[in-house]
C-alpha cells in the first residue's frame, strides 16, 4: 500500500509537470484521485519591517524567490531581471491573447520590453500594492511553481501566472532579501484563482502568522484544509467593497460594531464604523501588510484610556504613542489577567478577543507598548487591522462564502502558528 502511494505520488508529480496549462494547450487531462486538499506555504516574520514573507521555487533552472505575502494582493510579481530569472519554462502572455484580454480591468497595455522574454508584444498590467501606493507596470507570463499540498502530503509543479516588474520599479518596505510580492487576492492576474480553477479547490486563503522571526514559520493555506483547531474558529461576514478596488487589489472589510476593553464598550463616534458609499470613508479593513493596527485618533484615545488604567507610563517608542512599565501588566506572561482583553464585537454577534501577545509589544526589557498606531484625525479607514494582531491566530478569508473566520490567540490553547 505504501509503495502504491509513493508510486501514485510520483505519477501525480509527473502528470502535473508534464501537462502544463499553457495559453494554447488543450484542456488538462483528468487528475489522479488524490485531489489536493490545500496548498500550504511557509510564512516567515521579518521583525525589522513587520512584514511576513514566503519562499517559492519558480521555473527551470529553478529559482527560489522570497516574496512578501499580501492576502489582498493581485498577483505573484517580482524583480525578474535583478534575480537573473531566465527560465526555459516561462511563457509570456502575449498581446491579443485571451489571457491578456482578461486583464483589461487592470489597464493592461502592450508596450515596454522587459521580462525574461524581452518581447515587446508581451501583455503588461498595472499592479498596485499598499506598500508603495504607486502602480507598477509588470509584464505577464506563466511558469512552473513548486507547491506543497496536504493529504497526501507532497509537492507538485503548478503552471501559474506571474508578473515581472521592470528593473526600475521599486517596491519600498519589502523585507531584506525579498524581491517581490505574493498576492493572494482575487483579480484577473490572481495566483489563487489559477489554483482554484486548475485544481477545483474552493477560493479560501488562510493565514497563521508566526510571532517569532527566523525559521519558526507559520503557514499560508490555499483552498481550505485547515488543521483541526477544535472548534475555535468563529465567523463573521467578509465584505469586499468594489468601490475601493484599484488595479485588481481587493479590499477586505469586516463589520466591527463596537470595541470593548474587558467587556466595557468604548465610546467614540460610531458612524466611523460604517463604510459610506458616497464619501468612501469609514469601516474596518484587514491588511496583513501593515505591521500594527491603525486607528483613527478618537478611537485610539478611547482605547488607550480604557486599556492603560493605572499602568505606569514610560517614554513612547516609535511608532507607538503609549508605552508602559511591564510590571503594570503581570510579570510572567502577557496572557495573564493583568492585561486587559480588547474585543472587536462583530457582525453576526461574534467577538474577536485580542490578548496580551497581540495587544502589547515588548520594546525593551521592562517596557511594553500598546501595539496599535494612532493614524491621526479622520483617516479614510478608521480601523485597519494589521499583521501583529493576527499573529498566532488562525484567520481565514473565504471568498466563496464571503466569510471571515478566526480563532483568537492559539497561545491560550498551548499551541501557536509555528506548531500547528
Ligand atoms: C538565458 O538562457 C538561455 C539558455 O536557455 C541563454 O542562451 C541566454 O543567454 C540566457 N540569457 C541571459 C540574459 O542570461
Ligand atoms: C534558517 O535556515 C537557513 C537554512 O535553511 C539558515 O541559513 C539560517 O541561518 C536559519 N536562520 C535562523 C534565524 O535560524
Ligand atoms: C524556505 O525557507 C526555509 C527556511 O529557511 C527552508 O527550510 C526551505 O527549504 C525554503 N524553501 C525553499 C523552496 O527554498
Ligand atoms: C456619507 O458621506 C456624504 C458625503 O460626505 C455625506 O453627505 C453623508 O451624510 C454621509 N452619510 C452618512 C450615513 O454618514
Ligand atoms: C473573483 O472576481 C471575479 C471578477 O470580479 C468574480 O467574477 C468572481 O466571482 C470572484 N471570485 C470569488 C471566489 O470571489
Ligand atoms: C496548557 O499547559 C499548561 C501547563 O503546561 C496547563 O496548565 C494548561 O491546562 C494547558 N491548557 C490547555 C488549554 O491545554
């Protein structure tokens, strides 16, 4: 039986690698029985930038590329030329092809001559990331990407869309050693969409972000197949607001109805919590590429007041505004009851409880800072949930069911994203 399994796995890898889904090839052959449950990628934390990244093996000869993970991002894109990417299995998406037509919503154009093919008839699209706010022009193509999947646990090479940004374009704020972005959102250039249609998996992306830097990785799950977290997952509607889409980048909103500290509701202008379709202001957005949750000043002030209580103030450490003596919050662990619990009360009646490991950052041996950033008075998005608040929580974006699910801190259950 074991032998048969090994044989089937090898067979599957062969089938997967020898039937590339190129632009012009006929329909793929029926896949073997072991339909992938979920694709899994390791995700690492870069403490300097607070950005999480993964590594992918692309093309032939294979190239390992480090990519910042952006759950809302529109594509897999990187600095191809700088990495010496010159893959024999790369095929450009040509102007006038169906693949190019499909990206018209991202203002695809047919100019420029960069990318490994150096052809000027290659389709280009404008891509955007919150990391730069500028749009970046990139040439579109496809190549083999090695991915691991669960049940059975093995690897395959999938034929997936990618984009090469021009050598002159810079994406600021990437972790040292990362050369691009892996966008996991839905768009016409989407990496996940290609997996969803080739492998008939549901459009679900889950993140379990690690809290420790280095090789203690967390996991990105594509297509479901989450580990068993004993009924800890609860759900609230995930709202994608089309008005806020730009160049294919998706925006995920959740309906925060109020915020509590130790069960007591904060008082601030509740109108901030609703997205206004006329002014485009308001609401709560989730973005894993901002390191800490950003709050409108009025919400931030109300939160500090309730959270700090009589805690001893210390000098603030950038980017935080409020820091405290760590003695004020228990001594052994941030999970102790001295650290107030912040709860986001959500649509559907569920609460996302935020405990010490996600609400406080240790900046010095004896100093802890409130891990939220004051975004000033009247930002367009009054609450933008960032990566630190999601660490060691399993969070899932289910685009098909328009559902956002989360576990709250796994550390309270003696596990973590590095251990799952
Ligand atoms: C890319 O690889 C091909 C061989 O596959 C080689 O002929 C060509 O010179 C390479 N180009 C660069 C820029 O390295
Ligand atoms: C992580 O593992 C790589 C090898 O896979 C090694 O070179 C590196 O030093 C390790 N980093 C840490 C922080 O342990
Ligand atoms: C990604 O990085 C980890 C840790 O350094 C390493 O163990 C793994 O082999 C790398 N994966 C690839 C595809 O290089
Ligand atoms: C939405 O914004 C518009 C324009 O700023 C404003 O006139 C309107 O009162 C706002 N609606 C709500 C419900 O706040
Ligand atoms: C992805 O976006 C396309 C185009 O906007 C839409 O038709 C499709 O339903 C979306 N898929 C999911 C799973 O939301
Ligand atoms: C976690 O471990 C501690 C000690 O190691 C134990 O006291 C506690 O009951 C455990 N909690 C859970 C939820 O397993």
